[in-house]
């Protein structure tokens, strides 16, 4: 574990070479921020995790599920509204993921400096001050709000309510072994919001979709948390990775099954009134195909290998896209 002193100097005596240096440890090599972004913007883009797009995908995909399933359930409301919700959620997910990550790094600035994987993040490494980070967070949130205001009133209210979950999540690992539940509550709120933006009101299918997303989040974020389990144990940070320990694979299988069952219920309650066997078959295939991908991940996963954990975590973009693709096809049959 690499620890920094209060003056920002590393224990090996070296200092950062300016704000454009020090790409974060788990950023994909050759990402666009490191290659093309102006040097002065890189610390802020890294603060928003723009160099690691997987988080934006994981926040966005439940939004797409909600919008597409809502459009399939109410074909008379599908069309340009659906297209705008899909596009608007894409922009909003990028902005709100950036704002959420900025808030996370502000609250974790002391912890991140004590963990090898996160020690080079912009705040603990001294590239961005806490004040500037908060200003950056506010700017991202303000632009996202403008997009939210284009949706109906119920969706706007849901968007405002989500801020409480975003604010609480960074502190969860300090008081519970289940911080992944709080991440799931925040990251899958878009399923409720986008369904409501599409249909006008929250309904049971959206609730089942939301619960399925929470189980999926616990699945993938437990995998992610196994990268930091040794450092987390040393500094007293809690996670499901530490809670499950050697029984992790059994727990992950349980959350896989729960994800598939809950998503299947969402599809059944949404599409059964249409009495269309083809749409129903495609919707259920979305849930089961996602389950098959999650099962493939378990076959490849080594919870004691950080590279394996990171690779399988990132592969959940594809797992979520499978669902979005199948639901999109239901709109054209």
C-alpha cells in the first residue's frame, strides 16, 4: 500500500510532475482523456471518471431498460419521446456519474490517499483542491438538471429524490457491510425515472426492474470490491467482498438468480396486458440472456486476481446492453 504524507509527497520521495501527470491506476490504457484532453482539463475529467466510461454505462443502462420496457408496454407513447429519453439519459448519466464520482472523491479524500489503487486520484494527489472539486460537481449537476426539466413532472420529482441516495452512498462503507446496496439504490434509480418519463407514472414493472438492477449492482460491485479487500481491511472500510469472503461465489450466484427472476417479473407485468407472445418471448429472453452472461463471468472470475476482477466488472456493460438490445427489438415486432 502506498501512503502519502500531508504535503502530498509520496513515501518514496517522488512528487507528481504537474496536473497533467499521474493517470489513475485502474484507467484503461490509451483512454481519450490521457491521449487527447487538454492537460489542464485532465484532472477534472479524471475526477468525473471520464477516463473510465464503464461507470457511465452502468448508470445509463437501467435508464434505457426503463424507457424501452415502458415504450414496449405502451406502444402508443413510443416514438420521439422514447428517442429523447434515451438520448437525454445518455447525456444525463455522463454528467451525474461525473458529479457523483466527484462527490465520492471529496468525501473519500483521506481514505483514497491510503489505498494504492486510488492514491493518484486528483484530490489525494493534490491535482485538484476540494473547493474546485465542489465547484466542478455543481457545474455538472446544473447541466444535468436542465435535461431533467425536459421530462414530465413525476420524472423530475424522482430525479430530485435521487440526490439523497447519491449524497449518502460514499458514507455507506463506513457504517455497513452492505455499501453495495446503497450503490444499487442510487445507480438503478434511472429505471424508475426513465419508465416514468416514458409512461407518466411509476408502476410495478418499474419497481421489479429497479430491484433487478440493485441485485445486479451488488453482483458486479462485489466483484469490483475484491480488488481493494486487503487495503479495505487494513483501514477499516466495509464491503460485501469482505463480508462474503470465501463464500463470495455462492453469494454471487444467488444475486444472479435474483436478477433474472426480478427482471422476468418486470417483463411479465409490463407486457402481459398486450397479449403478444413474441414481445413477451423477447422480453424474457433479455433477462435470461443477461443471466447467461453473468454466469459466464462467474466461470472466468478469480476473486484473488485483481485483473480478473476488473475485467469481469467491466464486462457488465455487455451484460446490461444485452437487455437493452432485446427490449429495443420488442418495439419493432
